C-alpha cells in the first residue's frame, strides 16, 4: 500500500517540476526536433562531420555576440549596433594587418580594445545621460556602418596573414595522427565528465540544504542526454579534422558567462536591475556603472565576433556584419529572454542561436530561397515572443 502511495506522489512531483520548467525543456526539445527534421529532409547531410563543423563556424560569431546581448536584454536595454560594430572592427583589422603590415596579435588586441571603447562610449550615453539604448545604438549602427565603408574605401581588403586565419579556420592539433582525431574525443570526454561532476556536486549541495526540486529520474536522464550529446558531437568532430579553435574560444566564453550570471554578485545585480531598476538603485547598487559595464562587454564581444567573421572569410568587406544584430537579438528572445528584462539564461541564448543556425543551414541545403528563409525565421521569432508573453500572463 505504501509503495502505491509513493508512486502516486512521485508522478505529481515530476509533472509539477516539468510544468514549472516547461520553457527550458520546450526549448531544448525544439532544437532536437529541428535537427531531426533537417536530418531526414536533407537525406542525412545535417549530421555529417563536415556539415556539423560548418554549423559551428557559421554560428560562432552569433553565439559570441548573443552572450553579451543577453546581458543587455536582461538589464532592460537593446543594442542594434553589434552588426555594424563587428563589420567596422573587421575593416580596421584588415587595414592594420594587410595594408599597414602590423603584427596580427597586436592588431587583434587593439581591435578588441577598440570594440570595448565603442561599447563604453554607447554605454556612457545610455547610463549617465539616460538616452534610450534603442536610439543610441541605432545611431551607432549607422555611424559604424559608414565608418566601415570609409576605412575600406568601399572595396574588400584581404587576404589576412595565416596566423590570423587560424582564429577561425584552425583546429586543435592531434599529436597521435591518423584519420580519427583522438584529442577531440579526449577533450569531449573530459568536458562531459566535468559538466556531470559539477551537476552532481550542485545536486548534493541542494539536497544538503533541502533545496533539491528536480526529481531523480529527470536529473539522471538529463545528465545522460548531456553525455550522449557531447560524446556524440566529439565523435563526429574526431572523424573530420577535430575541434575548431573557434569552438574552444566559444565554449570558454559560454562557461565564463554561465559562471558570471549564476555565481557572481555582478550577475545577480544585472538581473535585479532588469527586474526593477528603481528598486535596485534604492538598494545602493550603482546601476549607471553596471549599465556602462555591460555595454563595454558587448562592444568587446562584437569586436571578437568581427575578427572571427573576417578570419573565416579571409577578407574584410563593406557589407560584413549586415543583419547580424537581427540574428543575435532573435537568438536571445527565442532562447527565453523576456522583452521586459530581468529574465533570460546563457544556455537559452546559446540554444536559440543554434536553432537559428541549424534552420539556416538546413534550409540552405534543401534549396529554400533566402526570401522564404526570412519569412520562416521571422515566424519562429514571433512565435517565441508570443509564447513568452502567453505563459507570463498565464502565471499571473
């Protein structure tokens, strides 16, 4: 009799937990469903190692900018200039490395500093002069689009030095040799073990303090799926050229931003500011300094994305960065960021970016025209925002 009671109590707990976290699970399941759909419709092309590598390379700069954009949106602002800033930085890098023959590493450092300065300049007007971020960054979008054209003289500049190209086209070397990259598989196994270890440690910590809400079956199932996903991806990469350099950069940034948003005072203050800026300010937090900081971070990430994009194309073009801001903002909103601020997760933004990326890749393989691609992407974005508002109103 007691066994039956335990089972009937366990089921409601599971259902209650799933219902409370439906947005997180729905997002991940949506990505899996889209990938499976395109795997069949592209006759198995999507999961081919070379195509998976292309997806990483094609979306790395979007994911990187989405990390900064998430902080901006969570804080209750928006940045429309990221595409133009990334294109401008790529143009500056091209002039420095190709025309002026300056050392690639010095050039990259200067470009990152320039990006952070641009972000800080825009953040200064938003934070200390209370000009809406929409207006400031709209002006920035026009300014840096024009400056990119000016710097390049209206023409493409390239090719870049080999050392710079490795930022986007290079791979982690494999000292073992052979057709199967053992280093990629080893790194994948280590990363998987580390993630599961920290998940398990956090679980134990929650249980010690009586805060563990996630049912055991979901916890172990989730970690099993993480292991399958990471090891499977590593296996695919190992069958091709291994892990791209840009993937390591991207993964390190994702880990850093997850840590910042979940385990630091700054991260908690950004969410508090987005939830209620007046209350946050009254509690003694310098909201102006915090706003300035997130725009500096966004500028630096936009610069890094511009460098990666330029390295991938091996040329800087006047049209570089065109429309990037739309994909970046869409990735954050699809990933669960609230339009009103205060809500959003790093992993959600990353998944949102890959949803957009897989859709772009899959539709291109299928031969879907760019016109219908835009229609479909716009529909997905509208649906994501609608569901966000719908569930928020339902919870009231």
